[in-house]
């Protein structure tokens, strides 16, 4: 087992997780910030329908960007993650070296020498492939499944989302997994039980996410798929009977699945999972509060995010 050591990339993900966790507790705290700061804080952590309930000062609207631009995040990730995957496949199949700009960046993020990327383990390739598939799925869902209202996101959230997926693609290459002992031509001999378990969970969580998003879209469309309304309604069916945001839960499970592919022992990836947990928990809590305050008959047994817990 590899020794536990913090890398620059670990510190970044830990600080991001800490930031989202702090925001969650600030939001839940009965003690509020001074009025001007509270307005800015709430505007920064909310998007879409949860932002619409705010009594916002006019100047904050200057920072609004359409929520339907979410697809930009996934388009950037499909391109960036796909490019990194191509570099890795060329290294494995053709024996090419990774581009110098990339190894320089990875050396800063991980503290490991450039020679560390002379061979790419199967685990890293699997993570890259699954991440690319996930982001492509999310891009297609944004473009062809989800029905976005006229809600907005903050320009800071938009910039963060773009940077997030750039960092995520680089982080996969920094994941702390044991180096391969087999020759490159025998890379499939590196397959282990945890790879199969991770892929199965990934597929199940991806189906859960798609079905949840399809149920949400169905609240606004007719049987033929034509958009009839942009109003918000109470979702029913599937995992919506347990939680308000099963699509957020599915996102977390997808990242846990990638952690399983790492053999459940990568500190770097578990810090990514921690960040996703804190981020999705905050977003789900805000959504849950919106449903409860807007719909008086909202099912009281539903949790926000994790069945029976949160």
C-alpha cells in the first residue's frame, strides 16, 4: 500500500470541500450574516429556482447567467477529458510521452517527477474513460432531456464550473494508485475485482440519474415530448419518493464508483468525493427547502439528498 502523502491537488480538493461545508453550515445556522453580506452569500450559493425566492438587490442581477448554459460545463469537459484520454491512450498503445505542458502541470499538482507518467496504469485509463462517458451523458441530457426554465446562475458559479472540470481531468492523472507491474502489452492483466464493482455501480448510478432527470423533464412536457410549461411541480416516482434530489445522489454515487475503480484506497479521489458530497448536499438542501416552502402538501417523509439521513 502506498504511503499517505498530501499533494498540491489534494490540498485544492480539501479546501474546496471545506468551502462547501462551511457554506452549508452558514446557511443552516440561525445566526445570519449582516444584511449586505447575507444577500451576496445567498446569491453565490443558489441557482435556478432556489435563487428565485430571494429578495435580491438589483445590482446582483448584473451577475446572472442563464442556468441552461450548464451544458457548457460538460462540453468543455468532454473536449478536455477526451483530449487527456487520447494522450494517455497514445502513451499506452504507441509508447508516446505525454506533452510537456501536461507533465509540467501534473508535476506541480502531484509533486511527482515527470517520469512517473511514462506508463499509465489501467486504473487511470478506466477513470478517464468513465469520466468522459459521464460528461458526454450529462451533455446529452442537458441538450435533449432536461427542460430548463429561465432560472439563472451566478457568473462566479459559471467560472467555477468551467475550472472544476479542467481540474477534474488533471486530477484523474494525479490519482495515487500503485504503478503497473505488467508490461504495457498486458495491460488487461491489471484488471481486478474492484474495477468490475466500480463499473457496475457507475452504470447503475448513471441510469438512476438519467431516469430522475427524465421524470423532472416529464413534469414540463406532454406525452409527445412537447414543452407545455416551465412551472415547478412536485416530482413523484422512482427515488423521488425517498429524496428530493435523487439526481444529486446519483452524481455522488458515480464519483464513489470511480473511487471503487481505484480500489477504495486513493486519498486524492476520496477528497474529490468529499468535495462532491459537500457541494451536492448544499444544492440538495436548498432545493429541498424550496419544495417544502412552496408546496404545502410536500411529502414530509422525503429527505433532501440521502435516503433516511439527510
